[in-house]
C-alpha cells in the first residue's frame, strides 16, 4: 500500500502565485513594447516634419535668388522695386511696410520681383514675382510666380487674394512659427561675388528665416540676395 503522506506536489496556492508573477512579467513586457513602438513612431514623425522644414527652407533659398534680377540696382531705393513686405492686421487685411522691418512683424508676407530680361528697369506686369507668407499661428506658405500679383507694384489686395487662393503650405500650419528678417549686410557676398556695380558698395541684402525643430532647437536659413546691392554712401 502506498503511503500518501510521503508524496509531494504543487499546491493550488503555489500555482496561483506562479501565474500572478507570470502575468506581471507579461504585462511589463507589453508595456515596454507599447512604449518602444510609441517612441519609434514619434521619432519618425518628428524626423519627417524636421526634414520637411529643411526642404522648405532650401526651396525658399533657391527661389529668393531671383529677387531683383533685371531690376535697376543703382541705389538702395531700388529695393522698393524688387522687394516688398505686407502684414495682416487685426481685420485680417494686408498693409504694406518697409521690407527691412519685416523681422519685427508677425503675420508678415515677403514679395519679391524680377524681370524676365535683364534690362535694368523695374519689373512690368509681364514679369514675375513670388510671395512668402509666415502666419502668426505657425508654418510657412508660398505663392509661386504664376499666381503672384503684379510684379513691381503689388497691392495689399493683390497679395491678400494670392495668399488666400493660391498659397501652398510648404511648412505645415501645425509647425512652430517662422519669422522672416531682411537686413543689409556688407559681408554678404553670395557665390563669391565681390565686385560691386557703379553706385553701389560691396555686400548685399540678406533674408533670414528662423523657426525651431521638433526638439525646440533653432533652425535658421540665410540667403544673400545676389541682385540687390547696398547703395554707396
């Protein structure tokens, strides 16, 4: 006859303790997996957004090189024939102001013009221009030349219509605000161009775009406008 008092086995309590520990381990692993997937997706999304901002800035840098081409450059007043600035006011209407003050404005649009033929005169209606608009809420909009208002003499109404109906978001509206700054810079010599036409001095006007990336780090783009020279004193 077997002696059952000498047999050993797993009690129901031991099984419950083991199952509880196993469940805790599984839940911890699932939580770790969820966190890892979330972090990966967020990192990928941030990388795509940051890449989009950089790509947009490169596009703007290239487009800005046309500013002032074929426009009379004898003095700084010629800036008014090639570069313009507008700002949306509280009534959501655009108003013109000095483009070199654009860095102090929000809801500002920069308009640049160029002549299709280098004839040393202001652009006409047959020539081209483009618009860059930085809304106060964030992001950056671009209006290509085909939909730009009259070159050489854009009006507030024309700029407003072009932005409202033809602007393309090149930096999404959910992105941090982009600021635009236009300043004269004697040390700005794009493409190594150091010679200055008669009536001008070395250096050019430059356009600086500023924003931040997904980590809050500043992103800056600086473009020297090759065709807009500083006036001689």
